[in-house]
C-alpha cells in the first residue's frame, strides 16, 4: 500500500542544474520581451501577457513545489497534468485574445476603406465641378485637356 500512496502523491523533482537552467531561460525570455518593447516591435498592452508568462516560468523554476500546490488546488494527482492544463488554458486565452484583436482590426479596416472610398468619390466629384462640368459628364463628352488626348 505504501507504493500506491507514493504513486498518487504529486511530486516535482528538479535537479539544481535544471532549476538554474529553467530560471535562466525565464530571465532570457523576459529580457527578450523588454527588448521587443524597446524596439517598438511589441506594444506594451500585449507584452503584459508575455511578461506574466515569464514570471510564471521564473516562479516555477524558483519554487518547484508551487506546482504541487496548484495541482492540489486543481484536484489532480499528477503535477504534469496540472502544468499541461495551465499551459493549455494560457494558450486558449491567448488565442481568444488575439481573435478579438483581429476581429476589431478587421472592422476598423473595413470602416477606413469605406471612408476612403467616400472621400475619393467626393474628391472626384469636386474635380469635375471645378472644371465647370457640374453635370458630371463622361470623359467622352468632356473637351480634351490642353495638350492632351481624350480618354
């Protein structure tokens, strides 16, 4: 029975070298996020999500027993399942967030294209009126431009 009890307990076993490597990777990841912000390749409002993910990686490397607490809180026996579930939820949240952003930008692009078409139509109409052709006749009905050909 002691074997079964030991198998059901969540355990995280990281060697000191693995913990140091994981912490270094998390710090490099956060430094990359800051560099992307500095070079204006990533907006601050989107960087918060990635910076929090980097802090989570650093916390997991520094305090590996924290994953056991999370596994207990989630009601799962295996810490790998808890970690996989957390990563899956993070990715689903990111996908939803970016879908909302893409949808909003698609609406803005459509609105801007429509506004541009209206402005272009007004500019073309004003150009015809400036030539004294308020009726907006076709190019064949208009006199040829000086030094040019009829269109």
